[in-house]
C-alpha cells in the first residue's frame, strides 16, 4: 500500500511539473511575445507583417495547439512509466 502511495505521489508531481512547464510556455508566447515584447519583435518580418503581430494573431494559437499534442505525448509516456498505460 505504501508503494502505491509513493507511485501516485511521484506521478502527480511529474504531472504538475509538466502542466506548469506548459503553462509557462503558453504565458510566455501569448503574453510575452504578443504583448510585452511586441515592440522588440516589430522589426522582424514574417509573412508580410512583423513577428509580434504574428504571435498575437497566429503564433500563440499554433503554440497552444502544439502544447496540446506535446502534453498528450508526454502524458502517455508518463502513464507508461508509472504503469498506468492504456
């Protein structure tokens, strides 16, 4: 029983660490690149506009979709590591 508690505790710590990392990336891209660092990124052209505007309009959405797939992939690996795979 104590072994199961250790495994579940480690599993949830790893899960929370993964979620925290994904949220940090999401916040940096959506708030940092699109709002706070937009003046710094305005000189870099991407697709006919500047990089800051691109992050605000498309980059943050594409990053969010990539984070969803990354999270699912990492959670499958985490489930297998802790013996919770499908």
